[in-house]
C-alpha cells in the first residue's frame, strides 16, 4: 500500500450497505480513509482493523462533521431514511466547503424529483440542488431498489419463502450495495469527469417480483412466491411494527412510484464507471443464503404483526 498517498477520503454511513465496501476498496487501493460512523461496534472495529480511521459522530452535529472534514480530499454523503436529511445536507455542504473538500459523491435515490409524493424522495432532490450550488465537484447516485430489499422483506414460515409487497406488476433490476461501492470509489478517485452528473444505478436484469421469486426459489431450492398486497395494508403492517411515520410515508409512496415505472430500467454504469460486473439476483442470493433462513426486518406476515423491541436504521 502506498503510505505516501496525500488523498484522504471521508466515508459517511461507513458500516452500511454501500459504505463498508467503499472504505475497503479505497484502502486496498492505497488511499487513506476516514470512516464516519454513528456508533462504535463490531462493524466499525472491523473497518479499523482494515486500516480506516474511525470517527464516531452524528451527521446532524455540525461540529462533529466539521471536525471529520479536516484534511479531506473527497467525501461520500449517505443519509438514512430518517428525518433531518436537508439539515444534514446543509451541515455537510458547509463543513466540506469550509474544509476545502474537492469532491462529493451523494447517495440519492431514483425516485428523487420535484414532484415526488414521498417526503424523503423530494428532500433528496432538494439536497441534490443544494450540493450543486457549492464549488465542489458533485455527483449524485440514484439507485433503484437494492437487492438487500429481498432479505429485508423476506418472510420464511419454514416451508416456503414469501414476499408480500405492494408493488403490483412493476419491474426493476435489483442492485447490490456492494456493486454500487465500486462506482463510489471510482468517482472519488477521479471525480472531474463526473462533475454535476446524475447517475441512475441498476442491476443487470430487469424483473418483476414474480420473476424475482422464481429466481430466489431456483437458487435456494425451496418454493418462493410473490404475494401482491395493497399499499394501505402494507402501511398498516409497518405501523403495527412501530416503524417511524417518516419511513412508512416514504415506502408507501415509492411503492406507487414503482407500480408507475419509476424504478424500471437498466444500464451499464456499474461496469463502465465501477469496472465491476454487477450481481444478478441469483448471485446475490447465493452470497447471502443465511439471510434467507429467517424473517427480514420488514417482513409482512399473514398473521397479525407485533411491535419490534428494537428498530434498525435503514442506511445505504
């Protein structure tokens, strides 16, 4: 590893689906990496063992973010589906500008647009516009639904797998968080050609959920079915699990977006920008078989749902 590399990258959401692999890729390529995490745990300890500098803080704490920006060349901004996105974006932009950060890769979402009915999606669009007004080289990533959703909504009563979702006959090309990390790392290393670009990110194969269920079934060797439900049923089930209203409002509205084709499409950006062949659904399931042995965090069961004792933050 080149210990003389003068670049320092700040990765927020560093223990998440996109952040963890981004940290490791940049370290493997000889860069210095500062991992911004919400708490110290086994995941952050693993990143530290890999060579990352660990900073514990909150993206809504200006002084913590400002301190983390010192000496940073480029940064990755990733905020969970929680209230406070616009505040966090303002804090991030101001702290990065003051520190002289050259470039930022912003994790947005494919439903981000002015007319979005999801509060979170509309806030992502506003956050993009704010970052575009800075002097930094700025790139926005808009992924379709992550492949990780397949495990988050997975219901496994023991004899079959069930995906109960309000997505109708809509289609998308599931994309793994790890694959997106290759794009993030590549842009941070060479941001200039990508300045002010918006990149929708997709997996390699567009499918509907009947086809997704079939692919999972063939890979796991068990019956798997997709059971469409209506948005109201979906929302009530999430509320019964005591998920935050901000998250429920977002998921309910992007479900409608999905049915209307907002999440559909595919492209080759993972290969062209990230120099990585993206995982298919079958590849993802094969690599994460253990996750399909239990119900996912957001699983909608056919029986009454109960409140979870702990809620996990939904992060990229």
